[in-house]
């Protein structure tokens, strides 16, 4: 065998090895996403519960069943934890990450939350450890959706995830931004529905008022889904299973807010309520 043939054989062998590696990677990802495998979140810490992570994976799986390729927009990325499964997904063609990157952020619970070393550079470094060859499909934008031009989003978005400032005003602003950049048939997900429920109610009223076709529901623990147009994410088997166990989302939301009920049931407030009920005759029925 001459030197030229040896070189050709080596080159062919190298190409086959690369194809084999890519095939194994894709097969591994397909198996993981179909099993809602939490290992897809393992390389970057995420504040989401296990139920939330699996709900997000179920939505991603459903979107993949509805379209060949999709674009993903996330508002509020912090360390990049929830971007991981989309970064690993070769069928996710484009990722947009929008984050104000504040040191301190207001919240409907009345407590300002601090995010130390909150930077896009830190997030991208984290994501490079997940899939360095895929980071180029991320466009990161620092800012508030109330100031960002929608034209900065060059693609029609199929799946949005809102996990930014947890105030009703910010939720509505983020929702309207997503509506402005999303495809006619798409889905918008919200984290922490147990906190931003008033904001979600305003979003639903907006859709009704504008006569926009939608379908909305909650998934365990606190992921809220709004399907826009004809985009039946809920028909996917993984979503159906979680909808059948919707009690998890319901109970989580009530129990997470139970501290307020315990507070208003302290003796001074309880006595005041009893007095007001008695004075107004609200405890008498004919």
C-alpha cells in the first residue's frame, strides 16, 4: 500500500470517527429528552425544582414534535441553567437570552433579591463548558424588554421562557415583547407562577381582549404555559401526563403562599376579622 492510499484511509477513518461521535451525541440527547432526563441540567446550577425542570423538558420535547427546527428566547437567564437543554439540542437553531443583569431585583413578595456577579460573560463561560461548539448560536442582550427594540430579535421565536423580574408590571412587559417577536403559532412559558399570578391574569385578559387564540394551563411545580395560535403543545404525551397530575402545581402554589394565611390568622388580625364580620352581619344566613 503506497503512502497516498494510507493517508486517504486515515482521513476516511477520521471522518467516520467524527460522524460516529456526532451520531452518538445526538442519540444520547434524543434518549435524554425523551426520558425528561434531569442530567440535561447537570452542568450549570439552576434554581428550578426537579418537577419544573421536567416540565420545561416536556415543553421542549413537545415543540420538537411540532416543528423541525425552532428558535428559543429566554428572559432572565442568570447563570444559563435553563438554556442548557436547548444549547445541546441540534434542532434548536437559535437562542436569544435577554437579561437586565441587575445586582438587586424587586419582587412581588416584597423582598428585593440580590444576584452577585451577575454578568453575561459569566453565563457564556458556563455554557461553553456544556457545549462549546454550540455557543455561537446564542445572542445575548443586556437590558429591559421595555427598552429593547424588537428588531434585535432576527428570528421568529417558537418557544419563549419568561423568568425575569418577578413583578406584575415586568411580567406583562416581557409577555408583550414575546408576543411581538414570536411566530404566529408558538408557546410562552413562565416560571414562578405562584408569585406572578396577578401578572399572568393580566396577560390572559390581554389575549381575550385582543381576540387572540390561545390555550393556557399550569404544570408542576410552577411553570405556566400559554399556547398562541394553533400550537397544541398540550397534546404531547409528556405534557398530558403532567396535566393529569396537575394537583402538584395546584398544591405547590397554595402551600408556597400559605405563610401569608398563617400571618393574617395571628390573634390580632383574627379578632379584627371576627369583629368586622359580626358588625357587617356577614356570618348570618337566612
